[in-house]
């Protein structure tokens, strides 16, 4: 355990050891204070607490507006969903400040709002499919199928959009009929809490003549919304096929829909432990290495299932997923999600011939767990931060700003129950940002994924990936011309003896684009480390202290455990 604590301390952000605190986004402390005080509910946005939430939402809209033109789905007082933002952002395309004055929406907001209202009952707690990240929202010109009456061929502007969406899983029969009493009984605050349930299965429902078309109708609207958002892939994080509570099926999922309504989508079952598993993470001094989920529990019945064409390029032995610890499992799932969004991005957004409409209209990703407010924001947040660190989304935001945006929008405003999770020690929220230290390398870079698939084959010499994968001792001298390759480097503030990618020239094949690519990877690491350091500093001064002490007798010990676990203080053998 001493080694684990020392490792956590050594890998913490540099701000604690250097004495130079990371700059905090204005309002980040207030955001975390509010987040750790109460769960967000759209209908409660009034009074003093409401004014704080309004400031948080306003700040989110401002940060989104820096790089995107967007429309807003109104959810005032939670009319659509009680734990979604009051102003749900629908990102349309990337845009500079100069272009915002000429913004023309490509979305019929009234139609979208109506579709959302009709489809929301298909999903647990009414948490409908909601777009939250726009990847490669670029402008393009499209040739129409027919010429104008004047026999002139005109061009029409389109916006190539690949939405990354979130939601809850599919609702079961009981919830569709609004048994609100069951919502109160079963809402214990965990990720497996349900809106409603009744001792009637989906199959029993079909036997009732008046209910025969219930699921066809409700899930039909859900499918229309998915298609409207151009979703192609659905990634299900549940460890169950259907959630069972007291012997009753209280939710369902696309992968077990008996009518095969979702057969036109690419379904992935990637089971990931629920929030209760993260109590073990905290109990182990916030060390995820070596922490393995127990897959033999009775309720775990959803196997990992991924189409072969999505896994062939990842070099991962997926058959071993039950032996992975929490770090490796999260890393591999993130690699999979990044590979999925890049598989379509390479086709849809690369320069060249006209873009096929079928490609543009069918490339989005949906990620969901059960309620969609624990495991779902974990991966949505990691995706947002990883793509931002590569400079592919939110390009103008600084580390403190993207941290504020993802905490506020992806976690707080989408209803994560931080108060409840802290009271139970289920620190999945903290795990998300502390985990950034495990995804700083180039193997998680979307730039590398795109480049690896687009580079032509070479007869000889090193590729950029070859160089990055070589160990330092295998590379030879970075300055000697007698080595396999030579790097001309500027001085770097990196640790002594560490290899940096601040490359000026690459010999041989020192293409300027390769040097720029290596520099981007260096910036990725720096950006993610800055975000993690800023989070640890803010968390330790607000949420960390509040969650530390259930009783006076245990206050000092638990606080010390938190401080050491997040790496804000070193350890010594005399204190263990």
C-alpha cells in the first residue's frame, strides 16, 4: 500500500510540488460547491440556488459559443426532462467569431423539440437521446441531383456533423405506464435506480391487446430521433441485459429488444462496472491499478460484444476483458470509442472527392448506461477532454475553461448525483479526472488514429509511429548523425532524462507535417496534465474536504487518506 500511495503522489499534477497553483476558471469553486451540495433539478432553478445554476448554464453557453454555432432545445422547469439542462445545446457546426453574425440555423428546432417530446418516454427516467459533442462539424458544398431550370448546376452548402450523444437505457413496461410510486420506492440514488417498475414483463405486456403496439410506437419515436441525429453506433455500458430489481425487469436495452427494432444500428455491448464499484477505488487509496471487477456476480449477464470490423485495427485481445483492471478496461473502451468516431471521420471529412450523403447521414455515436448519469458522463467527459487535447474540438478553450465546461455540462447539469455518491464513497466523478494521467500518450490521440489510417505504405525508413513506439535506448542518440535517426530539439522544461516531442526537424524524412504532428502530441500531454492538476486543486479545496469526515474520530485519518490518494502530499514509512 505504501508503494501505491507513493505512486499516486508522484503522478499528481505539478502544481502541488512546484508551488505554482494552476489558474482556476472563474466560478469553478462555486460550481463544485453547488455540485457537492445538491443534485441539479431543472424545476428547482429558483431562489438563491437558482441564480447560481443560471450563472453556470450561462457560462456553459458562452463557452460553447466560442467555437460553435448552436441552437437551443428549451427545457425550462424540466418540462422535457427534470435532470437535463434547462437550455440543451444542439451544436450545428464550427464557426469563428466573425461567422457568428451570419449564422443560419440548419435545424428545425420546433420539429426537433416535438420529436424529443414524443421519444422521451422510450428511455429510463425520460432521459432521451441528446447530442452533446460535435466532432468535425465542417462546412461543405454538395451538388444537387438535378440542374436548375436554367440548366445551371448549383451548389448547396451542407454541414458535415458527427454527433456524440448520451442517454439512459430503454425503459421497461412499468415506467412507460408512469407508476410514480415505484419511482419513489426504487430511487435509492444508485446508478441502478429506476423511474418505475411493475411485476409485469415486456412479454406479458404484449399479450394485452390494448398494449400490443406500445413498444412499436414509443421506441419507433426513439429510433426516429436516433436517425435524425445520424446515430449509427450504440454503445451500451450495462453489465446486465435487463436491469432486474426484486425479481422484476425494470429496464430493457437495445441488445435484447425481441422485435429487433434496433437491428439497423451497430450495437456494441461493452459492460463496465457501475458507480458502486468505485467505492472499492476510494477504499484502495484511489488506486485503480489492480482493481478488477467481479464478473461472476449473479446479476452480470451481458457479455462483451463488438463487431469484428471495429476491433481489427486496435490490437487488443478482447477475450481477456474480464481480467483487466479498472485502468486497462477504461483505456481500452476509450480507445474503442475514439476508433469508432474516427472510422467515419476518415471517410466523411477527409479532403478529396464529393462526400457521399449516406456517410454524412450515418456516422454518429450514442453512449449510455442505465440511468445515464454515472458511467455515461465518465466516457463522455473523457471523450470531450481527449478530443480537445488533440485540438479537434473546442479549439479556443483553455484548460481551465474546458474543465469548467465538462464538469458543469457533462456532469452537473445532466444530473449526476454527486452528493449521494460522496456519502457512499462511490467516487466515479473524481476517478474521471484523476484518470487523465492514463490517457496522455499518443496511443489515445485521434490525430494518430487518423494519420495511421491515411498514411501511404513506405518501402523504407521510419514512420512517425515507429519513432514514437521505440524505447529511448532503442532510438540511439538524438543528436548523432550516425544514429538511425536524428532529432534537433529545443530545450524543454520536461523532467531530466525524459524524451520530449518539441521537434524542429526530423532526419530522415523530416516532413514539416510530421514535426507538427509530434508537437501536437506533446501539447496533448501538457493540456491533459494541466486539466488534471486544476481539477485536483479545486476538488481538494471543496469537495474533498467535505467528503472526508463522517465522525470526529475518523476525520483526520480519512482526510489524510484523500490528500495522499490524490497525490497532494507525499508519504513516508513512519506514517504508514
